[in-house]
C-alpha cells in the first residue's frame, strides 16, 4: 500500500513478528518482575474512572 493510502486509513496497520513467540511465558527480567509485583502489593492499581 502506498503512503497516501496509509494516511487515509482509520485503522492502524500492524505487522506481528512471529519470531517473538519463543519468549511467550518466559520471565526475561526476574528483578523487574519482582519489583512490579511488590509495587502492586503495596500501592495497588489506580482507580479507574467511569466514562459517562
């Protein structure tokens, strides 16, 4: 598709790289995961605003 056609589309064009499937279910950074889980335990999730 040419650039003019891409600019007129309303939905984004996304290409998924299937070579990333080898990382599915693996923890790549144990320290960051532990820190994130600790922050979720102490602080919690932010309250969501309901759209009216």
